[in-house]
C-alpha cells in the first residue's frame, strides 16, 4: 500500500497548522515523523488516517481516494494509534486488543479463528500476555499504551500510523516497541511513527520527515539530519556521538530565539 499526500493545508481559525505539505509513504518502510511541539505532526497523521479533513490538498491510497475505497476497506488497510489513547470502559485487556479485528468481522458475527490468531500474535508482540485478564482501569499509563498498540497491531493493516507510542514507556519498553515497529515494517507493512527522541528516530527509522512551522524541512535518510536543521527546527544545539557503530543525537543546549515569531505555533496563512 502507498499513501500519497499532495499539497495538504490545514487551518484552524487564523492559524495554519500545515502549509502545502506533500508526502509519499510506502509499504515495508519505517518513517519517523519528528519536529517540535506544534509543528503539525499529529495533525498530519490524523489527515493521513482520514480522521481530519484538510482545508486544501488530498490524500490518495494506492491511487484512490477514501471515497473510492470506502471506510470499511480503509479501516482494514490502515491502523491508527492515537497519542495519549485511553480506554473508557472496564474491558479486559484481551477484549480491548480484539477490538482491532472489528473491521474484519461481519455484523453481529463472532470472532473467527483468523481473528483469534491475530489477537494472540498482537498480544505476544506487545509483550502483554501477563496483562490479558486485567481491566483497563488497573493499568499504568505505559501498560495501557502497550495494550492500545496491540489493538492497532491486531488489525494487521498494510499501514500503521502511531502517534508517540513510546512517550509513556520506560527505556526497556521504548526499545522493545521500536524493535517491534521495525519488525512490522520488515514484514512488509508501512509504519509511520511520531517521535520526540532523536536517537530512537536515527536508530530505527529508514526515513526521517522533519516538520517545523507546518512545513517539511527534511524528508530523507536519518544521516541527512544536520545540526543546522536541528537548530532551525528545535532551536537547540545537538551533541552527536557513536556507540557500537550506531550514531546518537542528543539535544544539548537551547539557542536564543531569533524573534518572537520563533515562539509561536504554526505559520501565517
């Protein structure tokens, strides 16, 4: 599956959150979507998932519009993990994960053997088997995020869009989730993940898309992310190093704002 976004613009009132953004996403590729707070990352992900309409521009899925595909087929092709997701009912963990199979089930039909298999694979992949009989209200924030990721994986979609899936996790589970997302891409699915950790983005992603001020500053290999681009996007100086042959990038010191406009979110129409 390919997702092709062309000239996407999103406005909320007088604020332009995305300004003529173009992006091509491919199967079998893990793309890290990075950028400062307010850059438009979540907005872009929601537009790609057909959860938010664009003010201008369009998104096509394998060359077709969402209307041509239909919502049901798109729900099978594309899985979305929201930032700061929650579960509003006291459901058991395995029942929450099973919700990911809804696009594949007939109305009023029970779970098929294929559905049960997908749920078990997702539970194992997200390392939550020990939580399966717990209810959502008894979970920590990090545990719940892993459960919701398992629900997204249970769809077994051709494209997975994940908004900050490691934000609430401890370092061990951050690494495990990034390894899992990487393995998902290597098996043939497309993965787009919003990240704030620059080193995780460098280590695990095939491509980096750097957003700032509603525009894409970089769409390329992690090695193309220069110190100048980091300074322009984040207003920080970066420290670079190497461990075991793998590079890391750490934000090290804030830079002085160039003007009051640097402190605003979004760009002018």
